[in-house]
């Protein structure tokens, strides 16, 4: 019988079984094989934390921000309201919203010197590392708001980041396509402004398409937080060393850039295009997935947490349909996507493995219909996730119990070895 003692109490790990060779199973190997290492409050802030921001129920698929159902927020609130909710814990009153919006509008401009920062990158630089580098560099332009002790300065860093990230993202895009930058137009809201700075041209009128702006606002809401995912836990880990908000969010953007995290939506699009090019079609593709043939990989299905249909995916699926129709886009890739989903939802192989469409499955199709190139997809994810990162960083900093992150390891290397010179 093994009992693990830790500061919070005792954990009964059950009876160990003797191995074939007669020796007992080590606690370390038992912990690692049973997964108990994740229940590790004795090592606070290593792989675990408490949080009051986003609730996910793995079985029921309920997802709430600060207690409010995400589906209702997506239908009734704007991205800026949801950002306020995540960061401050409550939906803003009309005057709080007006003040918050006004404060953000005052900070959308980038310092003129900052524009030259973009010149240092190659012409075809991917906008995601440019975004991350620029957020890190913000700390050098605004050293006053890098303080992690001064509440006023944290407020300022929060607002600066929310205001400037869309400008930086639009400039990273303009740079990558060799087009001139546009100054922000603060008569527009955050999402409209971003669309204009991305797709507009200086001295030319740009009418923001309300269908586009509404859909992007909704997508940002759905991506705004997702508790301790790879990028968010990176933001918390970096911040736990008391790195400032710019540095921590910059690290989070890097974490998001990987194909298994923020890059998954572009991988879905590539998979759909591949199916479209192939003579086989979706049914044969799914058979190959089942039979593990030809190295095919099913992207955009399944999730580490959900054991059911990702609630965000249900909303995004409907949006994909509406926006493609609203924009008059007839994308045959949507037909392929719908067929893949239909097969997965009716086939025991996929049902048993809980392979339901996740948030990434339809987003790439929507971004494409909006006119974004694939390399902007992760950037769009970062724009949506920003308020979640800020909220998580602030929550951690406000918690007096927070210790510097120190991930655990189970040593598996050589024991003692004689040094023979
Ligand atoms: C996310 O939204 O961050 C993704 O679903 C990944 C995750 O939660 O692990």
C-alpha cells in the first residue's frame, strides 16, 4: 500500500504489484504511469494551478467564461465586452464599457520609430514571429508599464496590449504582402479597425463589411480563453518568474505558433485541400484514417479535454455556413468538411475514440473566405486569445501564493557512472 504525503493531506495510491523480477514498482514510475503526477499540489504552480476564469466540463462540454455560458456571450456580447469580463471578472456596465473602449482607442497607434522595426524583417517574414517579437519589443517602448508591482502600470500595459496588438498584426500582414501601413481609425471599433488596417489602403475609402466584422468578433470571443492550454500555461509560467506582461504574452504567442496548437486550423485547411485534389474523396480518406493507411492524419478532430463535440465548434460551424453564404462564397471545401464530420459522427470507430470536430475544424474555412492568407491564421488566434492571456497573467500575479514555476521531472538517466578521464 502506498500513501503519498503532501502538504494538503494524504493520497492513497493503492497497492503496488510486484514486477516479474520480484522488485516492487517505484513510486516514481507508479506516479508517472497512473497520471497522478498531475495531482500535485505539493509543487504549486508546476503543472497545476487554481483559476476562476474559464470553466470546462470534459463530460458535458459546458464552457463558461467567469460563469457565463460562452454560447450566450457569443450571441449577445462583443469581443471588447468579453475581454473586459475575462480581465475584470464581470461584464462591463455601459459607462465602464465606454471608458474601457475609449482607453483602448487612445493607445492604438504605434510609436513612429516602431514602424522601422518591421523593416528589419525579410520581405516574406511570417507574421506570427513578427507579432511575438513586436510584443516583446513593446516593453522597450513602454518601460513604465513593465512594472509588475504597480497596479496603474499593469492597467496601462493591459490597455496598451489590447489596443496595439491589432495594429501590430495588421502591420505584420502589410509587411508580408509588401503594402503600405495604415494609421488606425479610432472612429471604428477594435475589430473593424483591424480589418481596415489589414485590407484597406492609405487615402482610399474602406467600407468595413458588417458580416465580416461580426463574424471575426464572434471568432475572437470563442478563442478568448481556454484555461490551461499550451500558450496560456506558458504565459503563466513565464510570468511566475515575474516577467512583465509584454514578455509573458510574447512567450505565449510563440507557444501558440506551433502546428499542434494555434497552427491546427491551417493544418485542417491543408487536409481539406489535399482531399479535394485527390481522386479518392472524403469517404475513402476516412477509411484510410481508420485503417491507418498511407500516413493520412485526421486534423481538427478530438481534443485533449473534451469527450464530446467542442461547443465552440458547434457555433463556428454555423458561422462558417452563414458567413460563406453571406459573402457569397461557394467553397467546395465546406462540403468536404461537412461530409468528414457526418462520417465521424456516425461511425463507431470515431465515436469510440471521441473524435468530434474541435474549434480548429471550421475556422480555417472562415478565415479563408474572409480573405486572410493561411499564414495569418495563427495571428488571428493570438488576437482572440490575448484577453485570456492577460486575465490569466493578472490572476496569477494577484495570487500571493504564486511561486515561481518549477516543472517536475522524473529522472530516467544513468545513475552513478565512474569518470574514467
Ligand atoms: C485552445 O483553445 O487553446 C485549444 O483548444 C487547445 C487547448 O485547449 O489545449
